[in-house]
C-alpha cells in the first residue's frame, strides 16, 4: 500500500480468509482532547547560576567580537562602503542557510544552537582571523617575504580552526544535540556561512565599492561590486562551507562513536583536511598570478574543487536520509515491546511518507492534527537516535545512562500524547489494536479477527496499542527501555 492511501483500503483482501478471533478490546474514542497534543515537558531544572553566568559570558563575548568587527570594518572601509558591502554580502545568506536547514529536516536542531554557530563564525572567527592574519602579514613584510604567503600558510589554519571551534564547543558541552554527520555539516556550515558573510563585506565594500569609487566615482564602485559579487559569491560562494564541511564530517563521526580514539582523531583529521583544502584553494590564484598561467586556476577549479564539491553534495544527500533509515532499523524494538505499531515505523521511514502522514492527520484532525503529527515524528526520530546511542554505548557514566533512560521515558510519553490526538479518528480505517505481534481488527459486520502484520507496513496509522504484556513478556535481548505505562489514549475505556 502506498503511504498516501487510507489505511483501511488493503485490509479486507488480506483478511478475507482469516477465522474469527478473540474479542477485540473496546475501540478508541471518536475524538481526543486537544490538550493532550502538547508533549510532556522536561522537568524544570533548579536554578544554576554557574550555567547562567557561562551563558551570559558567551553572549557577551560574541557581542564584543561583533562590535569589534563593526568598528574595524567601518574604520577600514568608511560608512558608505561598509553599508554597500553589508547589503551585498547579506543577499546570498538566506539561500545558503536554507540549504543547510533543508538537510536537517528529520530532526531539526534547536534554533539557539544554529544562531550560536552562525554568530560564532560571523564575529568570533572573523575577529580572531583578522588579527592573526594582520600580525602574520606584518611579520612576513618585516622578513621581506611576499604578502601572499599569509593567504597560503596562515589564513587556512587560523580560519578553519576558529570556524570549527564553535561547533566543537557544542559537541563537548551539548553532545546530545548531535545526531551524526548531518548535524556536523549543518553546525559547521552555518559557522562558515557567517564567516563568509563578514569576509565578503570586506571584499565587496573595500576591494569593490571603495576602491572603485575613490578612483573613478560611485558608478565604477558599483560596477566593481557587481563583478566581485558574480565571481566571489555566485561562482565561488560554496568555498568556505565546503572547506569547513570536512571538519563537520569529523565532528559528526566523533559524535556517534563510543571509541575515545575516534572521538579525538576524527575531528583532527577533518580539521586538517579542511585546512589543506583551504590552503590549496588559496594557492591556486597565487600561482596563477606568479606564473601568468591562467590554466592553473582553471585546472585546479575544475579538477579539484568541483569534484570535491559534488562529492560532498552527494554525501550530504545520502546522509540526509540516514535518520529515516535509522528509524527503520531501531524502532522495531519498540514495536516488539508494544510501544509502536508497524504502520507507525513505516510512516517515519522517509520524508515522503512523513508528508503523507501529515496530510492524513490534517484530513482526520485538522491543523491541530498536523501539529500533533509533526511533534510525534520529531519525538520518534529523537527516540531512534537515543536508542541507537544506547546500543553504541555513547553514555559511559552511570549518570549519563540514567539520564538517557529518563529521556527515553519522556519521549515515549510524548509519542503517546501526540498519537492520542489523531489515532482512531479516520472513518475509512478499520477499528484495530496492535498487541505487539498481530492486529485485532473489527469489521463493519461486527466480527473481530487477529491478523499478522503485512510484509509491507501500511500507513497512515490505523490502530491504537494494546495494553502492555506481562513484565516477563517480550522485551528483546539487550532491551534497556521501559515498558509502556499508558498506551491507551486518554478517555479510552
């Protein structure tokens, strides 16, 4: 059955020859209380003044770096050139941000962490890189060495290191917000977008508008802004995100590994690769200018950067569906334990099926049903990621393991709360209950029959869950989760 078909369409044919079974438990209510749509909230934390002070210090530090960069750019470019540079540099930012957010559709990251990474790259990284690059350029000038060496030997290392430092801090202090390589690409990509935006202000406002306007007038300055915009942003705007994505891959690998060596070596390897790729990119125009051979830039761009770019795009697209495939591998544990039914797992396995499930929820429960289905899908994805982390042994300390079990319970309760709003409200689906091993369906003629799950699970969700089995029932080997405490929707009798 296709995901966008009503759940009841294929049942009758599958069950025509099935003998009548045991009496079916009473059916779910025709409607649910909208109040249950809100997922259970995490228990409130006690006031932690140290945590508050650390957060305030981070915000103040980023704000101070932002003020510093505005002052430095304004002093270097002038107010008019600064405004022109800001206006032109901001234009591609929404598109680039949208591309990274598009990768993060299955389990979107908290907005505050996305803003943190972007602001870190835009202000902290640029402030550090500007000072280090200026210092290095001064030293090279004192030693009689060309200024171009700064772009090849210094800039790639300090820029990639500082761009990655923000996501690294998130990994160290908020590891649970990392679900894998996709999150690494998103966090590091946003940091790189912020860095590129501020760097483009310097190029567009300084080397573009200010240089042209000082020599030939505002019209020439505007022409140079357009020329630099086409070359630097439209043609090569992917450069900084591409470089830093290498670090993102390393951080993502480290976030899903229990091996301490991998946790240390993977980010280092990704960071070194980002530095080398960045240094090679800066070396190409330097060699082209020194030799006068334009083919060096052409061959380097087409032979190295374009293949790396499309390779990274292909990897990102493949990884984008990883969380959907993960639900198919992990959530059957919860099906066997009685928490979920096969159609629910099927409805989570791809973005297309998730969209179909939301369309179904809108049909049977309106806009509130869509919101409940979205919350249900996010909670189920987080549950799969959490369970996968348990199986990988990511939580080594007893306190972390206890916290994981508590979070698992909260996610299961959230799933139950969201489900209770739209389950049983589809008049086209047969009334049914999933008991962990088979369906018990009630047909219009009043008969009830037990039916095995079909080979291809159907969506959207057609059934509610049966009461849990006895404590010695069927948890799978290695099961660390909790038994379902209240699988029936509120109001069920």
